[in-house]
């Protein structure tokens, strides 16, 4: 890709926007009052997820489905001025002769490694596979403890039972106290946990409802939509699931459906879940219509963010500035994020190509940009270095 002239971004906030037809930067100052769109990058390619390495503030990774290249990873070490394709992107091993193999359809998610492990990143794929790089994203190898686990195919189920768009490993969370302690979540399959950096895995799905399966108390086969642990209180976990919003205190080891406290007319079905980076009791979600045929639009066409300040015991609606009616869009699991400012900024991208933002923790919303392709992912970052 040709080198582009780019302004100095050091210390500048931005939203990394992955869409169905390319990647964008939506940049702003620390005041967060004016926003400027930059891009597109790789116009026409599906950008599933784009992240900035928080350990150096300038390395970017992009998971793309890039035309004839197929599923791949692009890497930039100069804050997006230039990009280079990974020399060995995530891929399952070739099957032996006369055996049926497995191929990566796309890379679903990207995650930086532990803060004390520079150069390490993880990637989740569809079908559900886990990959790791130790050289900053240039070469990727499968985490064999998961990919070759004798129960993996049973956990994720047959392809015909995969959700729309295919199942995949969409969430990975690392315990900040211990880089060997990792959680993953996959659709379908559920939440799994390792204490030895991926050599062995155990399901972590007790308490989850599974009314779409013959056994509603099944150990695996669940459909989490997003999983997050709190960065300062990592024993507090939340997930948005096919069957609702759940919270777990890790010591208890059992999920509790805090979404049951949402207004019944709205329900607790959706894709993203966002945690306040400094307060484990504050959480936000974006509900969608999960009734009847699952239209996957805002309930009754009235888009709104719902937030809780007490760990999901009570919920408050935040819709000021959003369309009061006929807002029929969806927010995907990676398309709603927060920054780290005070007061907190919250942002979401829609299936209609809009990006909305609030710089007062959801009390007021305004449209930051529209007419983009369908938004697949957002990440709020600060460029440094």
C-alpha cells in the first residue's frame, strides 16, 4: 500500500473503525468536541477488527478479508501510515491425505497480550480457533492446547448449527495479574478458561440458560455474544449472551442473569457489553429485538443504550439525542466501546454505517459520522510514541 502523508497523531484520541468495506480512523482531540474521518484503508475489504497495541501506542493490527488474498492480518508500525501483510497469518495445519481439513474463514478478533509481554498478540478465528504471535503480528501459530483439544469439535458443534455469519472465537480476556490465566468465548461453545497459557481448558458456563439446547444446564454449547473482565477487578466478569446479560464473581464460579432486571418490553438480548474501566459496578449494553424471528434491530425501532451503576441490579435508559423512532439498526459485538477519559466517553457503530458518541457516560448522544459501510468494530485508542 502506498505511503500516505499523515499528521502527527501523538497523544491524539481516535476511534479505529472496521467496516464491511474498509477501515477508517475517526480522530479527535482530548476535548472530544470535533471529530475528523480519515481513510478508507483497504477499501472494499471486510475489516473484522482493528486494534492498537496499548504497550507501545503506535503498532496497529487489522484482521481483514481482503479480496483474492482471503483472510489475513495487516500490520502497521507507524500508526497506520503504511501497512504490511503478515508473512504467516492464522491458518489451520494442512490435513493429511484422504482426511478432511479445516480452513480459516476469517479472523474474528484480535487481542493484545499481557502488558508485560510485548510483541505477543492473540487472534480468534471462524471456525473457532485460537492463534498467537510472538513477533508483533508477522507470524502466527495455533494454540495447540485449544485447536487440537479432543473436545474442541464437540464444544463448537457441527457447522450447520453455527450462528449467522459462522461461529467463531470472538472474545479473549487475560487476567492482568497472571498472563497464564486466560478466558475465551466462542459462538457456539461457551466460555472456557485456562490457567496454563492455553495448554489445557475447562468450560465456565454454570448458571447460563440454554433454552435452545435439549439440556438447558449443559456444560458447553452455549452462545456468548461478548465476554469482558474488569481490568482493575479481574474477578468480576460480564457477558452478553444469546439468552441474556450475565455477571460472575469468579470466586463463586457461577453466572447470574442480571439482565432479568431489564425492562421486560426491551429484554436483555444484544451483542456488545462495555465496562467502566475504573468502576466494576458500571456496565452498558445495546439491546436488540430478540423476540419471534429475531429481527436484530432496536426493540420497537427505538434505539437506546442501557446502563447499570450497581452491577446489573437496576438499569437506566440512555437515549437522549438518538432517533426517537424508526431506528432499525444493530450494533455488533465489537462495535461498542468506551475511552478512558473522565467523564467516560462511550461510542457505538451501527449496521447502517453511523458512529454515535457520548462524552458524559451515555446521558447525551450525538452522531459523529454517517454514510459509512456497515460497522463491524470500534476501538477507542490514544496514539503515543
